[in-house]
């Protein structure tokens, strides 16, 4: 058995050796022929691969995106807040099987981040992506000098003195960091409201006794999470500071946050600011404006009621005065008639009865006059007491009218703001007729 196996092994080795020898001997003779065959095979393979690529069919997957285009703008910034790099991650909704995926953008250095679809420039910032049945996710860059809708400015203080961020690295003392936010979208009807959320994490090893103005500080696992919510420029756009409606109200719409703490060997990894528009739905805006107009109508009704009260007070005073003057005139007339008739009755006894009746009427008119006088004095006293009310009514009427006008103006400004909010849908660009959304994240560099 062992001999037989050994025999087979020797035979196999001999066959292999002979095969190698034949190849070695004939290989050199057929080099040119082999190369020609190999080149032919390569060409056939390339042609077959090209045909397979042309015949490639991609399965379509329905998109779950709400808008046609969604952008996330990432801004890296200096310690003071000025941008050094802007990178935009963009998602394009797949419109359907065999449909063209087109886009408009001012971004440069476009890179597909999740697929192998190629992009073709069509000129004038227009592009077309291959459709492989999926949404397109690409990344591009923008000029750091591009105007952003909201800017963030950071100012640093050490023991009450303004310093650079580099001077804070490793510093010990009382540190204050002020973050200010400014909306650059426009004024009046062109103003777009942006909600800003800003924060930082302070290590408990280097920060103690943390206080925050216009924000909050939460102690978490030995560190401090500092954050705040802001609507920069909204108070000014709505002109709230000049409305009597808010004289006694603290609107708390400040556009800055200040963080103060005692530091030891200070360092900070970063600060982050997220901002976006479109935070309030159109229906919510309409609910607010409808309520404001209802309140304006109520103030308008109150103003009308005050006017009616003033008119009634005036009529009451005028009526009392006329009644008193009439009573005085009647009494004087009857008294004169009584004197005349008394003289005539002495000459003609036939008039004695008439003279006596007029005399009684004259005496009665005196009582009537006294009563009327008492009544009119009461009316005048009441009117005098209402004079103050009338003056107050005048002031209140003016106040009602002012508030009515302010509420209507506020409603109109909110409507204009909502319209501008709907129009801000892209940072890099958006094709006409398509929907979009955009959000921004700004991150400052570390302090170490």
C-alpha cells in the first residue's frame, strides 16, 4: 500500500515536472502569439464590462425626505466667532425611477458622500447627478467670507479686563465670556426670524461658581452645561420697545448670553451654536395674528363705549342747565304777571279771582324753581364728579385707540415676518419650484 502511494506521488511529480518543462520550452517561442491573445482577451473583457455597465439596472428606493433639498451648514470659526471654514452637507430627494436629479448650488468641490453617482456640471451653477435609485448626499464648500444669516461674536474677559482667547489658555481668575448674536437677513418685511441655541461645556476641574445671564447652567457629572435660547433681532423687527402694550412687560428677547466663573488652569474644547428658521408653522403664526386682531377689536369696542359715555355726560349736563334756566324764566314771568294782575284787580274787582289764581301759581312756581334748582345742582354735582371720569375716559379712550393700533401693526408685522420665513429655504441655492430647508451649526476652536 505504501509503495503504491509512493508510486502515485512520484508519477504526479513527474507529470508536473514535464508540464513545467514543456511550458518553459514553448513559452519563449509563443510570447508574441500569447501577447496578442492576451490583448484580445483584455479588449473583450473591457468591452464586456462596458456592456454590463450600460445594461446596469438600479433598484429604486422611495425617498423619505420631506423637502426636495436639505442643507446642513457647518461653520468652523475663530475664538471670536469669525468663520474660517464653511462646509455644507446636502441631501437631494430622488424624484423617481429614471428621473433626472438636478440641482442649483454655488458650492464648490462637490463630493458624493454615500454613493457612486457621478455629477455633471451644466453651467451657471446647475448640476445633474446620476440616478441610481437613491437620494443624493453630497458635500461642498463655501467661501468663509459668505454672509451668514446670523453671526456670533465672542468676547473674553479675565478679572474684568478684556483679553484675547489665547490669553485665557491656562489662566486662573474670574473669567467672563460674552456671546452676542446678530440677525443679518434684513429689516421690516424682509426680516427672517431665526431661533438660536448656543452652549458650551465647562469642566468642573477648571470652572467653579458658574453664573449665566440670559441662559442656564446645569451641573452634570462634575461638569457644567451652559446653554441659552435666543431670537436675535425679533424685538427690534417688531418694534416692541416702542409699544405701550409692553411698557410693564419684560419681553426677555435679549440677543446675548454672558457666562462668568472662577477658573483654574482654564481650557475650553469649543462653543457650539445651532440656528435655524422655520421653527413656527404657518398655522401657529395665523393663530397668533388672529388673536391679536381679536384683541384689537375689543379695544376698539371699548373706545366706542367710552365715546358714548362722554356724550351722555354732556347731554345730562346740558339738560340740567336748560331745565334750571326754564324754571327761573317761568318763575320770573309768573311773578311779573301776578304783580300786574294784582294792580288791575284793585281797579276792576272782576279780575280779583284771576289775580288770586296767578298769585297761587306764582307761589307754586317758586317752589318748582327751588326744586328744579335743587335737582340741577344735584345733576351738576354728579357731572362735576364725572368730569374726572370724563378726563380719565379721554385718556383711556386714547389708550384704547393706541393699543388697538399697536395690536393691528403687530399683527401685520408678524404676517410679513412669516412670509419672509417661508422664503428662506436654502443657503447654497435652490431650483425654482422646489422645496428646501437649511440649518446652521457654528463651532469655535478650542482654547488650550
